[in-house]
């Protein structure tokens, strides 16, 4: 390095809200691209619901005359069962993360008999003030830089006693500009109250991008 040369300043740490809600990840995804994700849900006991594996394929399309008007549709496959979600606007964030959080809220509401509106609001409030820190992880055979967002939305909640062991649920997201769609993984873990093991574990991970015909 030449004498007196200035070192590049590290990137400013984004807020949790900027990282999750405000970054236009899909603006960099070409129409006609499908982003693929694996989803694994493990419940330690039958009373906590079924364990299952899924794949989610998010197709990004746009009119041929205006590629800026992207939309995203998600196809969900679980064994021989199929579902779909969308279309979603692609201005900010990644719709896959929103799908997982909405599913997570419904699961908690079913298990606790609580209000999904209350749970959804607590998750959203705590997500917006979650901890963001630099992260390095392996993607596509090489180490990349990104950000880890983590939060525990119910640990200080005044109604956490009603949530029983679900009050300890932890969320961790990995984002990176090196990953198509920005989102690399989501881990949601619910430990036993004594910390000896986990009663529910959910992991979503990006598995790659494929090309699909561009919408006409």
C-alpha cells in the first residue's frame, strides 16, 4: 500500500428496519429468475405440531416492456401437497421472509390459543429494533460478507407467561448482497425453559437461482 493511502471505511451498519423492510433486494434480480429455498420444520413432540420439509420457489417476473415492474409469486411444495402465495410487490424486502414470519405467528397462535394480532405486532416491533452485526458465511463455495439480524420478541413481554416455553423463541436472519434476493437463511429456535434442548426448530435456506421464461 502506498504511504499515506487511506484505508477504506467499513460499511455503515444498517438498522434492523433497513435490513429487513427497506432494502430493495429484488431490484437486482432479473425478471425470469426463480429463487429457490429449502424449509425444514422440526417439532420435538407431536403436541407441538408435525415436522416437515418443504421447498419454496419464488418466481420474479415483469412485463416485457417494463422490467422495473417486477412481481414475485411463490410456489410451495411439501411432499405431494402444493400451495402458493402472492403476487408480492418487490419494491423492498424479500417476500420469503414475510411468508415465514406470518406462518410462524399462526403456529404460535395455534399452540398458545393467543391472538395472532398481538403476536404479529410483538414480532414486528421487536424485529424493527433487533440486533444487527456483521457476519461472514459460506455461499456458493466461497466466504461472503453480510449481516446477521437477531431478536427474541417475547423474552420481556408482559404476557410471556401465557406463551409458556414459546416465550424463549429466537430469530436469526442472514442477509448479503452476494446472495440473489439478499436473504440467505432464517433460523427460528424455541428452546426448552431449562435450555437443555430445543422443542421446535425451523430453518429456511437459499439453495440457488434458476432461469424461467420471462413474462410477455
